[in-house]
C-alpha cells in the first residue's frame, strides 16, 4: 500500500488499534504507550526509564509486533562494541577486499535494551546514528532506513554498574517516558493473566499481531503537519519552556530545540485525539515527557529530592493557561 491509499481516519484507526494490540500484552502503562505512538508520528527517538520488571522490554516487543516494520533488538551489555551496533568492515578473502556488514541499527524500529549497561563509546555510536540517521564507516556514510526509530530502555541511574547517558546528548531523544510500578488492581490483572496462561515470550499466542505500518505512519504524519496551533497556545508553550529557565532548582532549562520538540509532540497528540488543533492540555500532557530529560538541576535541588518532574509540575502550575 502506498501512503496515498490510506485516509487520515484509517491511519488514526490503525494507530488506535496498535495501542490495543500492545494492551493484549501490557497492562496499563497508558502514558508510555501513547508516548511511543506520538514518537512514531514525529520520527522521534524514545528513552524509557523504569525499575527492572515493569515491562519496559515487553512493551517495546509488543509495539514492534503490532507494526509491519522491520525491528531488531540489541541487549546492551558491558562488552558490546560500537561495531556490534552499527556494523563493520569485514575482509572477504575470496574477493580479497573489505565489505561492509550492516549492524542491527539498520532497521526501522531498534530496541536498544538497557542502554546504560554499555560503556560510553558504544552508546556514542548509537547516539550518533540516531542524530545523523546514517552510519559512517571508513569515511563512507550509509543511510539508515526510513522510518528509523530507536526505543532505548534504562534502569534509573542510581542502579549499580550503569553508565549514565551523556547529558549533552540526551536531547537526541524526543521523549523520555517513565514506567511506574503498577497500582494494585493493575498488578492483580498482570498476575491474573499469567495465571490464565499468558506467556510474555509468545506474543503471537497472546494475539498480538501487525495492524499498522509505513503507509499509516506516512498518512498520519501528513495529517499531523496540518494540525494548527493558535497564537495563544504557541505563547503558552513558549512560556512553559521559558519558565523552566527561571526555576530556582534548574541550572540549565529547556532550549528552543526543546520547545520545537514539544510543539511536534503536542500536534501529534492532538491529531491522535481526533482534533486538528492543539489545546493547552496537549501541551501540558507532553511537557513532562518532552522536557524532563532536558533540564539540568542544581546539585542542591537533587539533594533535596526535587526531580525534573517536580520542577515541571511547579512550572505547569504557575504558567497562566490561555482559555
Ligand atoms: N504492566 C505489565 N503488563 C503485563 N505484564 C507485566 C507488566 N509488568 C510486569 N509484567 C510482567 O513482568 C515481566 C517483566 O517484564 P520486562 O519487560 O522484562 O521488564 P523490564 O524490561 O522492565 O525489566 C513481563 O514479561 C510480564 O510477565
Ligand atoms: Mg528489560
């Protein structure tokens, strides 16, 4: 199917269906699921943070199964080398020359699992490919497929044996999604599904199947480009970003690039919700995932336990909302 054959409504239906497919495997975690769909529409990369065992890996595996896109998963271990991600030149004895063997980054959806368990050099090879959408080996740039989306997972940085991602490069992720521990009723649902035979290793048996692909994403992206933003709502978005710079707990606030990322995410969320215009609530809903990893907090604030989300809650509570 070419993008032209998919209507806007069909594209939106397909992406809602994608959420339902994911829901066959993952209980709750709605904000993370929505964030992933928003990122697909924005060509944005995603970082997912959560303690072990909250279904970070399961969520991305289910998403990949719900899409008719090529996907690969790389477990980032302490001994993973840059070439294990990007690929490398191999010597072909028959032809007596070097040829490029493409690494797993040459895919549409890459699950970079536990990215902070691997040393900085290997992280950097992925971060560079994310930014440039190509891999340079031996002076030759090799373009990555389109769409190309990285979903990286990590444990909170206070875990032992982790290499925190370089702060200056965190904004290559459009969104940072956090997956909390489930509420009691959700946990009962999780355990109940397992009691009824759910096997997270066998998503096919759980009925998770492909419902959306490149055509739907292309049509969705076209429609998102037509979502309008009123002058007052743009003003609100800019004021939210600017207010992060004035916060006492923050040493480096959101950049203008962060503001444009927030605009893109808000438009995608508006379209997913069935509107062709952005509301202040769209901006509010996306401000935490778009901005939380782009603020540098003062050491005093970290000591006081004020996290980025706390700062953003304060900002969202203080900036006047247009009506
Ligand atoms: N919200 C959830 N919905 C469904 N299963 C869950 C959920 N949270 C945890 N689980 C169960 O716990 C397992 C741990 O998931 P996993 O994706 O490996 O976690 P993580 O990658 O966050 O360490 C899942 O395979 C599933 O059996
Ligand atoms: Mg995992």
